[in-house]
C-alpha cells in the first residue's frame, strides 16, 4: 500500500470525508469539510467517490513525502504548491513519484484547500466515517490534526481520467463574502429592528473563529423580551446570537444542539464560500427565500458538473 508521510503538518491539516451523518441524535457531531464543494470537486477530478477521504488544509499547508506513485489534485484555496520541485496547478491532476515531496507554500486566496489522492486515504472509519471531529476527538489519528511523523495510507484506486466536463473551480472570497441567508427559525424572538440590522450590517470574523463556528464582530443584535429557548438542533449555517448580541455562524464541527436563538440560516449553496473565509475577513448577509435557495443549489450542482448555470 502506498503511503504519504507527514514531514510538517501545517497550521491545521485534517483527514475529512463528507461527514459522520446519522448520529446527531446521539450527540455525535457531523464534522466533514468546511468547503464540501472543493472536497467533491477534488475527488471528482481524482476519479474517486465524492465521499472519499481527503486532506483539508487550513491557512498554512503541510509538507508530505510519497513512498510510491500517486495521482493527486488540489482544489479550494489557492496555494503555491510543488511536487518534486515542480509547480502544480490547482484543479488539475498531477503525478507524484516515489520519494518526492508535496510542499504547500504561500497562500494566495481562500482559507482551506482540499488535497485528494486517487484511491482516497484509507484510514480506519469511526461510525462509518473517516471525518476528523476535533471537538469530539473522533476519527483518524484519534480525532486530531496531522503532525510530523504521521503516515497516511492510500487506497487502491484505478487510473481514471477526469470526467468531461471536469467541473469548475469554487468561488473564493475577496477579503470577505456576501452570504445569502433565510431568516429564522427564531427571528421573532429578537428586537423589532434586529433582523433588518443583521441584513444591513458588515461583520468581521474574529481570531476566535474555528471549524466549530465563526465568531462575528459587528453591531450587537438585541434579543426580545422572551428570547430564552430550549436547546434544539443546530444545522450547519445556523447563525446563533448569544446575549452579547455578537452572532456565531455554525460550521462543520458545530455541536448537535444549542440553546441560543438563531436569527437566520446561511443557504447550502453559499456554505462552500463561507468555508473559505479566514479571520479578519468581512461578512455581509443577504435575505433569501427557500425557493431562491433551492435554485441556487441547483446552479451549484451544475457548476460542480461543469454544466452551464
């Protein structure tokens, strides 16, 4: 079996598949990629199943060494990447030969890249998934980020040409992003002008943001007089507002339930863009209907398939 040895782990590099779904009722977080579009695109180009395990690389990339022949793809955030000293392009399959190193250099755009290898990473699944949940310590390598000395096992993948059409690169933030969101489910529990303020203000991701959620800083959103709720489900994209009035955008490592009221929910089609935000980036929210959200998801799937929107 071909392996990749981690020589340098980078800031935060984890093994992820599309998530540990079906166990939220037991309190098990889903985890999975912050940018599922780039994860699926990388696997598509590599000839893998969309759920194959890949690496999610955050802000500062790793250095890896191959002990055999590999076909790889990097999608999502744009880094300066070399393989055996050769510059490799994003969203294109590249070969890595025995003994060569994959190095991630300067980050150019976005926050998180996906590195897929043909065959996927064949680490032992936990509850049917190879997703790393940092908050619960569940998944490959004890649910932690990769560190120097870790050895990744590559599955047996058959040579597979990139599909035609191959799919288009994801949208990346340009200093920030405008995210579409559906009001609710608890928007009625806020002060009368809070929803308008939420959709008109500009927020900033603070350094306290992580895979669990983005802590946003901006004009405080005021609760109404009866804003206390029982804990309920917390879908990805939920925007919780604690008593401080500073919203929290819940992301891949979110808890399964929460007790803060949720003023809005970012639509699924914009979650990949949200997953590419970094601390210091700005965020604005735009109101969206359920019909518009469904149409946006259809267009995103067509983009992934390389079809006209």
